[in-house]
């Protein structure tokens, strides 16, 4: 049985005194019915809280007269005027007054202030859609869903940054040169990232029991399990790490990757060690990160392994193949080669200017 990772647990309904009951009930629904992860629930909860604080801040939802309690609950942040606004009083009657125009005004405000990235605003749109859909269809507390026609901000499709094959090898060489108690651990982490295209959360959550011969079971987005097939490099790196991995006095005995304090290696620690080796390899730490190693794995598999896009979709754990398509970018050298391969690429005909003039 899969051991419970304490970081996967979340305290949700009834504990956030800065919001209102309906929002906490929605968090319950996301956790118990939709199977959302604690991290996702916290993100949605934060997005929705911010929307309702903005509604109060702009006067679109009328706040009650200021009392000692509401004054204590409201704290002013000069850098973020809506952060400390009290929304505990909001009820279903207030929510029924919300219109589509209010949501567009909120998204516009985000674009002009502290959320200029379209991807960030798109997540807030998803949060609003989900909440109002729940109120309308599951709870039947509102007759119409004002978010039904709320459109997503248009996002520019940027090509992902990734390491070249030589840069990837240099990164592994740097990890292999280390000589300490956790050298095998660090090398194994980099090997899994570069060969399997794991997300940070997936690698962080791996338990020893998830290893089954030459396969690895990971828990991806939406609490969905998928099986990763391990190549020889991964199997060898795992065997080397397991041979020296501490086994006594562990606070989380099931965790595959252990810290010096005998805890499960944290996400922050994983990010830190990856940055360390990126720097040691002479690469730009501002340009490359843990997620760029995922881009790298996908790119190398697609370019060198001739992997079908559907296979790549499964390997990466993408729900939609459209998400995977961004990894199938082609480098400029291949574009030149493709154009040069045209049978007309060497054809050259001298124009007869006299004939051209007569016509």
C-alpha cells in the first residue's frame, strides 16, 4: 500500500476564518469529490478569495458597517490594498448579484496590476468557472451561471527552453564528480529528471515501494497514477542510490530520496541541488530550472527517439495532446535541413530577359 505523504494532506473546510462558509464547502468538494491535490485546492481558494476581496474593494459587494471584529480582520498592505479585506460576511445573496462584467473587470485589473502573465490570469478564470459551475449545477444555489461564457485570456505559445544533448551530459558529469554521502542520490535525481521527464512534485513524492523492477509508478496531476518505464541509466542510478541510502532512524521510511536530516527531501532542496549542478556545469541558472529538465527529456525523446506524440503525451502525463505539442518543436538546423531536402533546392534557371519583356 502506498504510504501517505504528509504534504499531500490538507486542512480545508472550516479552518480558514478569513473566508466564508461557501468557499470552504467548495474546497471540501474539490478534495473529496474531484480529487484535487492540496496544492491545487490552496491555489483555487487563494484565487477566489482574491476575487471576492476585489469585489468588496471596488464596492461591487457592499461591506457591512465597520465593527471591532471587521476592523480586526482587515489589515492594510500598502503594496496590495485588497489583501487584508474582510470577506467573512459574504453570503449567497451577495454572490447572486455577481455578473459576467464583474469577472472581466477583475481579470482586467489583474492584467494592469500584479498578474501580467496570461497563464496566471487563465488559472484565475478556471477558478471562477469551477466555483460558479459548482454553485449552479451541484448546489443549485444560483439560477444562472455568470461565468459560463467567461473566456480564457489568450496565451502566447512560447517554445520551451531545454538543454542540448551535450549540456545534459555535462550536467550528469558534474553530479558524477561529487564525492560525498549523497552523490549517488543527486546523480539519481538528475538521471530521472533527464530520462523520464518527471515533474518536481512527482519526483518529490516517490516512495521506495513505487519501484517495481524496471518500472516506476508516480502520482501526477489530478492524483492520477501512471507507470514510467525505466531505461538502463535510470535502473543503474537507482540501484547505486539504494545501495547507500540510509535506512535507520528515518522520519519517512518510505521516501525514496532522503535529506541529511533523515526527512523526505523537500521540493525546495531538490530545486536547490539542481541549480547547484546547473551552475557547476557552467550553465545559466536563471535560464534553466527543474522544469527545464522536463522540457529537455521530452525534447530529447522526440528528436532522438522518434517518439510518437501520443506516446510522449502518456510519458509526460498530459491530459490533452495539445499540451504535448509544445514539446515537439524542431530546432533551426532541422528546419534548414528540411528546406534543403526539397528536390528543387538546387534548381536554378537563368531568366531570359528578352522573352520576359516581350511577354
